[in-house]
C-alpha cells in the first residue's frame, strides 16, 4: 500500500519544496502528480508567488479546478489573475455546480461568461439557484446533487435505480424521500438500505422526522446543528418544505475552521484570507488600519493622563504605577468579554439568563479586583513607603477591574444589537474603556487626596 | 413532520427554561422527552446548578449516558458528583465502548468498577485498548466498531453478512478490507457496495490506497487530515498496519471545535471546560492566576519606568505619551505572533520558509512603525510644541514596533521548541517585551537627549 497517511503528504510536500529549490521544476514534475488537489493547494500556499506560478503551470488541467476550490482566497486570486482565461474556464467547467458557485464571485467576467456558456441548461438553473442565496447561508453552502426517492417504491427498485446511477455523490449517507410535489417527507439511511430486504417499502425504513435546514438559515446555525446532531449530510428546503439541495459535513468542517480562523485573526485585526507571501506593502497596508485605530485609542488614554500633568509633576510615582491599573483592568475585562462572546456563540447565554451572567461577571471582576488591589497596595507601600499611595492604587484597581468586567460582559450584547462584530471590535473598545477608567480613577483619586 | 429544524430545538429549549421558571418541573416533564440528548446537554449547560439537578432527575435512564457524553466537562463533573453510583453505572453501561472510554477518566472508582464488572470480556479488552492511548491521539479518539471484510469474497456475501448484522455503526461510509492477519489492505465505499453487482469480488471495488491514521498520531493531525481529504471515517492501525479501530467525522468536528474553543479561551487565560454557572469563588480563583501573572509583567514594566523617575520629573509629557509607545508595540507584535501561530498550525510556515517569514514580519513591523511614528511625532509636536520630543517618540516607536514584530514572529517557534504553548503564554510574553522595550527606548532616549 502506498504512503497515504496524511502525515506522509506533509513529508512529500516538504520534499517537493526542497527538491524544487535545489534542482528546479523538472525534478518535481512527477512528484506533483502524486499529490491530492488539497495537497497541491497546501503546497502552493507554502511557497512564494514566483515559484507558485511555475508549479501551477505544471498541474494537470483536471486537477486545477479542485485545487482552486481548496486554495485560500488570497492565493487563489493571485493565481486566477495570472492564468489564461480559456484555461481557467476549462478548469472551472469540470467542477460540480456548488463548487463553481463558490468560485464565481472571484472569477473575471469573461471566465464566468465562458463557463455559463459551456454548462447544460439544467446546471445553469442550478447555479442560479445556489447563487441566489447569500454565501453564508444554508442555500449558499448547499450542493444540488441530492438523490431523492419516493416513499411507495420497494427497496429492490431503489437498488436498481442506484445501480443505474453507477456512482453516488460523495457523502451520501442518506437518500431524501419526497412526495410528488418534491416536498421533503423523510430520509432513508444508506446503511439501512444495504441491510433491508428487497421487498420492503421505502416508507418502512424512512425516518419521518429528519433534521433539515431552510435555505435562508445562517451557516453557523447549520454548523451548530451538524455538530450537535452528528450529521454527515442534511437536506436543505425552502420555507414551504420543497427539497432544493443538501449540505455535507465536509463543507461544515470548512465553515467551523473558517470561523475559528476568523475569530483568531480578526481579534488581532488581521485578514484570515491573506496570502502569507503577499507583497510587504500589501500586508503593511492591510495591518496599518488596525494600528491606526489603536493609535487613536492610545491617544484618548494620553489625553486623560494629560489632564493630570500637575499631579504627576508633584508625585512621579504615579507615572510609575499607573500602567498597572490600566493593564489589570484590561485583562479582567477581556476575560469577561471572551466568556460572554463564547457563551452567546454556543447559546449557553441567552435572554433568560443574561442578567445573572452580567452580575456574576461583575462580582468575579470585583473579587479579583479586591485580591490584586491588596497585593498591589502592599507592594506599593513597600516600594514607595507611602501608605496613602497604596490605598489609592488599591481603590483605583477595584474600581477599574469591576467596571471593566461589567463592561466586558455587556459589550458583546450591545455590539451585536447594533450590528457590530464583538470579535473584531470588542477588544479595542474594552482596552480603551479600561485605560480611561484606570488612569482617571488612579490619577483622579491622587489629585484629590495626595497633592 | 415534527419540528426538527435545529433552530426549533433552540426555541424548545428556551420554552422549557421559561415554563420551568414559571410553573416548575411538572410542567416541563413531557417537553423534556422531545429533546435529543445533545439538546438536553445544552439545556443543562444553560441553567443554574440548582435547577440542573432537578431536571437531570427527570431525564430517562437510557438518555442519561448520551447526555453525559455531550456535556462539557465542568457541568458533567457536577452532575456525576450528585448522582447515585448505581444509577451512574447503569447510564454509562448502555454506551458504546469508545464513549465509555471518554467518560472513565472523570468517573468515581466505584462506578468504573461496576461498569467494568458489567461489560463483556470482549468489551473490557476493547476498553483497555482504547484507554492505553493518550486521549489526544488517534488511538484515544477511535471507535472500536470498525466493520472489516476479506478481499476474496463477493459482494453478495458481504450483503448477506451486513443483513445479519441488521444495523451498521453510525458514520459507516466504508468497510475495511483486511487480510488474514488483520492487516489493513484497503477500503470499500458503502455507496460502491450498494451499486455493485452481486457476483463482483470485493477486491474489484477496493480502494487499495486509503487514507489511514496510526494510533499514536496527534488528534490535530487527524483533524487536519479529515478536513483536507474530506473524510467521513478512516481506519486506525498500529505501526505494523494491524486494523484496531476507526475514527469518524463527528469526533473530528468535536476536536476542531474544542481546539478553536481552547485557542479563544486560553489566550485570555480562561478554562474552556468551566461551567458558566460555577460558584463565583471557583470562577474567581481560576481567573486569579492569570491576573497574577499579568500583575508580575505589569510590575516589570513599572520597574523600568521607575528607573527614569528623575527624567519624568523634569518632563511630565513623557508620562503622558509613554503608554502610546508600549501599546503600539504590543499590537504590532500580537499581529506577527498571531500570523505565525496560525501559519505553524495549518502548516504554511515550516523550516523551509521560516527565515523568510521572520524577515518579512520584521519588515512589515518596521514599515508600520515608520508610518505611525511619523503620525505620532507630528501629533506630539503640535500638542507639546517640542520638536525634539516628537523626534524621540518617533524613534522609540520604530525601535519598539520593529523589535516587537520580530519577537512576535520568533516567539511561537521558540516556545514550541521548549514545549510551551504559544497560544497560552505568547500574548503575555509579548506584551511584557513590548512594554519593556517601549518604556526603555522612549524614556532612555529622552534621558540622554532631553534632560
């Protein structure tokens, strides 16, 4: 048996990169043929753009389409812009309708025209159907290759029908049972079909309460449903229960991975689809915006400190200690923010218990505020030999950590209500508040009581 | 057809919570019966501990085991500790061997003993096999219910065999072909089996190069393999290719979701398995450690500032502006850190291109340093009417942002080498470095040139 442990594919890719670097393209052409399209995509994402194009030119036509589907958007776009229009149309044309639908938004108009001209009328209608739903809905995610059968026929008839089809679409773990109006009435598991008797009716082995999704549902709801009910495939229906397609677990795995990627990258102001080999100027520009926003929030904090220049001038120890208050507030708030963002995403936090959670987060924040305020106060007294300063930094920390945790808990709910994504903007907003409250409370208390 | 859109399950759960709150347990008992065990788990995670126990007592025995499997660890442990030992053993005993294996680490010894006493000898051997592998390996993840067949028999024989089995394990999209030594030689797709002719030999429809995993492989490698090659199930073998089990996509979805959860929560110092309704003291304690570490890093920054008290005393504007330098450094560094952590995780960054990426990140950091140093310098000159101060803050920002981005790119590689998880510790380490370099360069330059 050949080396098909996925770990070996990694080794093969590393080998190709090394051999290619040493001996050029001729030395790796035969190795490229051994790669799965997903591995080709991975290889292309791991090498610089100049090498990428040369390797791309040596990928067979019939694997280019699949490779495009697997590539991340940034890398895909550079390849699309460098590839001949007819070659591109030929590669795309070989794909399944739902894959074509995924690629279309990124293709040049000429390529779309050529692809649409070459597909069958039926495929064109299916394409229009899929493209009519937003990309991040069940409709946008669905394949249109659902195999449907009628309830009254026997198992033997279905077996004959499937034999005529010769091969079933990937991830077919169930067939969809529809009435004469193409309304979904149930599903039949393939494993039940294999083990059923020839003369049984389909209705006898039908699950009449299958999990299904409606075309307009959000893809994250779909992903949650697949994860919760351990689905391999599920039917997609219109509002009036007409079967229009199916969603398969591979697409759901992609949704979950993309969402995780997005969450990780967006919280640092990064674009998760960016090619790591994109030109330095392009990367710099895409990150600059985020840093600019951060500069503004840092300036807000500076303005607050600026109001207390006289106070600091009289007691420089304030400047030494003030970052502690802001930083502890920020970290406490981020903890509450993260807990609530996640609770809302998985659904353990909802209208019925939100108030309780807010209260609890605030309590946890103030308790931790108390603990670390005491520690910090003691350190301050030992360091600066100033009891009053210790009391003031302690009080400021309790105020800052309590309000930061309450604000961190409220923020995701407020932002979601106004259509702002808390994953993207929550951290910045929270840090600003923690800085402002931290500097204001510490320096303000000092101004009143110490100077 | 009943309401089986997963969205409706959410509604039903909300309804149960409301009705339960208004009218007590009797009013919701019949509603509970409509819930899938995964939904019961979700319900239990969404209500406070005191209600949880009352609802748990009204869950049928035959759904309690499945519910335990679906619960997060924190909630599961509280229920386990509150449930009678015999009831617990009865609930667990009904589960599949691999599910029992998942629960065993959290069960009291008496329950484990009772469960092991009640299973068959064969199941006990299988349990020992699964438990002999670490939880986060392919072996720990696998089910032991792989259906294997021999290559020489005909399709008709296999169909008869499956009919005798009556039902196939969930997610059976393929059967495993083994020789007489139980060595894996290929796989047969169920969909090929449905459509094949009775008299065909299994060897004719066998894929002789199936993707497989070895028992010791890390679960994240398994997840990457499933995602990349769109697998529903895959065989698990020993080093010498003996078939010992299979992994199914539902477990892989759990691995991917758990990993995403872990990444999100760990980066804020949170335990992703903690019950959101855990007692306030318990939550406070679990978060306090992280805040304590943060306090130490904040104190390090304060010590650096403390060295420059005289300088600040002479020019208080330094105290006003210094948080800007540290904050911009921190944000730039976090961007590089995040890009590299993710590149290492998905494999686009490896030994062959690491140096190039480090250099690039440093370049991006210094370019953005240049842009925002100019902006900040101008703002400083306008604000404080001090050209020298503007030049110094600009220089400090370029130094800090360049070194923070280089450090952010190097850190994940260094930490991984020494067995430290960069997701958990990377942010803290980076912030400390950005603070120290930021305060040191800004105040240091000011001490030399301004005072």
